[in-house]
């Protein structure tokens, strides 16, 4: 049954009598997002469940408040969770290419870094003081004197043996050599070459035998000297180590007491202590220029620590000392390095070098123990980021490393930091299209993002939701510094919201567009020097918003008025009807009448869709015309074949046709052409058709 509607029945007017306020200033902001009960319930569950794989994907059209709600809901959930630990990286004395990660309570990481800085400064100062002390120098001198005395004894004995055999010992660059003496003069002098040549063969033989005997004695003496030198060096090293340990052990013990509950820290401190002792030679040679009289001040502001001492620094990788609850990180630029950290390098002598202090954290590390929010569209623009995120969530750990190493022709040696355990809940925000693609083409997606938070674009228009809408307007006004609205202005915004929803029984939840109207209405009211925004300001904002975008609509209407686009609005015509097309120019949607004509004649071709024949018809429209053909067959060709040839076309259509909303108009045009019954031209028809029941809407 057809019902004739009046124009005022096509829209709903907001009854402002339900408002009890004078301006929105009197209203209390809503406690939660409105019109999204399903999404709120899903989000609350997703934030409460603490199991692997229950990460959250928030889906819905742009402007429904997903991002704002995500921030608010996640922050609220984070307030009830504890502050996670700090993460620091320290030098690995056994394997320098594999820095060690240590977890410490929040704030303890930076404290440990300061303690190590002070410890090393104290050690450098105390070692320098100990090695400059008179007692150390005295012990060192005693060792040297003992060595010299024993050396002199060995050399003296060797000299006596040589003299007894008639030889003189002489030091050269090759070592000690024995030279035969000539006793022609007193005292004896080294034998010259002429004197040696003058000797008889028997004398030369005796002299050579004595020389070999003395050389053996020299070799034996040299072995004793080398053994003695080794012993002295070992004793000197032992003295230095004992002296160093005597001064650094108390310093290390003080620090170890403060970190006695952290086994990994104690292991590191022990390794650092051993490393300092092993490298006393480097530490001893360090020279620090300080004013006279201030040589032993531990904190004198002298030069920065030398490169060697950087190994004892602490890289505070994640610092939560200022955090009051579980972290909430919103990564607006989710590149691979921003998410998962990197190992930076610094230029030196034409090359790039790195060390453990250049390991930088990413958002996944800073969000550890809390929440990480990412826009899905931004994430998928970045190479490697999605795969790395899946790998991190699957394995429950993350290691800062640079991408691309596997593609180098000659792989370079770089750092491979110890992996960090990751316990983070990821919230992805995207549209339904991205969600569908991931579900279909990524088998890991369902395993890792098991909670779907689906935002609707509309909600029921009832008194309760209208009041919540007014509260939302009040909240926006207060937080954005806009003018307050009176009930008339709020009512007009409610009606505009139904227009956005394209249903008089619904309200739109695309709050971004409502926000734009509030901004602009407030601005127009300010330009009019008003203190309160009202209905006129809202109407002005909507009208101006339409005016900025409806240039194409005006041109089409002008073309109709000038007769360039043929549309009859009076009288009747056979096989001709006005269809109502909906055109979308991205930022503006409007209706336009389109003439649909049908021509019927004898034949068996059936209904020919001219748009389809010239490839200007979309798939949905093709389907609609086939349904129309099936309807005609069901209705009129059950007993006898439907022998008909008919054509359908949209006149002056140059941009194509898509959708099924023209099916009813096409059926009316066909029936008119077949029966020669004229159709009124003062109406425009829209609505789809079912194959058995006819008109569906």
C-alpha cells in the first residue's frame, strides 16, 4: 500500500522542551562515549583480559571517536596497573658484541647509572692516589732493587768466569758477547784481529773452545735473567693488583650492598671489578690535568672520561622513574625504528662505529608492561613494521636491531643486544576495510588480535540519547573553548545529526562532523558579537559548510534550468520517468533527477541494458536489471513465453551508473512502454526491487 507523505513527515524536529538547561554551561560532561555500547563493552573486556593473543583492533568509520575513546579508556585502565621496571643495557666483558639487559625497579635504572658513574670516578681517583703513594713506590722500589741485585750477582759471576778464561764481556745490541784478551799489555786489552791471526792453529782452537764454554755460560745467565725478569714483572703486577684491589674492593662492596637483591647487577659488578684489575696498565697511564693541590679531588670538573671508561657506563634504555602507572604510548609515526628501537652509529675516521651506549629504545619497549596504541593505516605504510610487531607479540620478546643486515653483500660485525621480555597490549585503530583484509589474508591476525571493538555510525534517536548528546556538546564547548549553546542551538544540532545519519529515527555518531559544525557555529556567533550560540548560528554554519562544497550541484541545477539537461517536471509521458540519482563528490552528497527511458517493440531480445552494452553500468546495476527481468518473467510469463524486446537507458548519462536504487523507476518506465500508459513527470522515483515481491523500498 502506497502512502502519500507530507514534507514535514520526512524529518523529525527536536522537542527542546526535554532540555532543562539555559545554556550548555550548566550541563555535566558525559562519563563515557555515547551511542557505542557494543564498542565500550568489547573494549572493557579486551582491557581486562590478560592472556596472550588478546590484543585489540578498533574498527569503524572515520570520525566516530575511536582514537579519543582509545586514549581515554586505555589511560583509565592503566591507572590501576603497577609501574613497570626500568631496563638498562651494560657492557658485556666476556662478549662485547652482546650487551647485557638488566631489569630494575622503576627509578632504579637511572640511579644505577649515577652510582656507576660515581664509582668509576672514585676508582680512577683512588687508584691514581694509591699508585702515587710513598708506600707503593717504596714496595715497587724494593722489588726493583732485588731484581737489580740478583741481576748484578749473575752478571758479576759471569764476568769472573770470563776473566778466568781470559775473556772480556761486552754488551751490544745483539746481547752480551765474549771478547778474548791480549796479555801483552798490562792491564790486558781486547785482542786485535792482527793478534788473533798471528796465533797458531792450536792456540786458536784452544781459544775457540774457551769461547764456546763462555757462550754457554752467557746463555745460561741470560736464561736466568729472563726468568728473573718474568718473576719481577709478575711480582710488580701482583703488587699493582693487590694495591688496586685494596682501594677498589671497599668501593665495589658499598655499591653491591645497595644492589644485593639483584643477582644480574652483582654479576655485572664482579665482572667490572675483574676488568678494572685486568686493565690497570691502561688506567695507570691515564693522565688528568688538574690544578696543583687538587690532584686527588674525586669530583673535580676535569676532562670527560676517556673512551676506555665508557665500557663502565650504564645505558638507561627504558626509564620509568617519572611514571605513575602502567605506560600508555600512542605512536603517531610507527616506523620500524620508532617501534622497535635501533643501534645508532657515530662517524670516526671515515667509518661508522657503535657501542652499547648507542642502543636506543622503541615504543614497544617504553610501552612494556602497559599499552601501545597505533593507527593501522600508518603502520602498514612502513616496511617491516607489521611483521616485526607480529613476531614480537608471538615470541614475547624484542631485541633492538637494525634492519637490512641480511641484504648486505659483506655482513658487518655489529651489536646484538640481549632480548628483552615484552608484555604489552597493542591497540590497533583502523577502518572495516583494513580489518577485513587482515582477517582474510593474514593468518596470524586472528591469533594475535582476538578482541574486535566495532564502532557504529549511528544510534537510536530517543530522549535519553538526545540528553547525552547535549552533554557531549557541553563537554566539547568547555574543552575546546567555544561559546556555549542555548537549547535552540542544541536542538538544531540534534536535527543535523539525524540528517548525517540519513534516518530521522537515528542520530549520527560521526562526531568529527558534529565538531566541525560546533566550531563554525561558535565562530559565526562570535563574529556576530553574541555571547551564546543559537539556532541561527548553527543554520548559518551548516549553510556555509554546504555552500563551500556544492558548486557541482549548483552547476547541474543550472544546466537543468537552461534545458541543457533534459528533465520534464510537468505533464505525462509514455516509457519515461524521472529517477533520483545520488551523487557523491567526496565531501558533499546531493540528489539529481535523471531521465530514464524505456522503449518496447516486438522481438525476443528481452530487456537490453544500454548502459551495460556500452560498459557504463556497474555490477550492482547489472544485477538489478537482471532481477527486473526475472520479475517480469515471474509476473507475466508463467503460462506463455514473454516475447519482448525492450531497451533501458539513462538519458544524458556520461559518467556511468551504479547501484540498485533505480530498479523501481526502470520497471515503471518498462511497464509504461509496454502498456502505453503514460507516467506523471512531476515526481522522481527511487527504490530497489525484489524478483518475487516487486517493490522493496
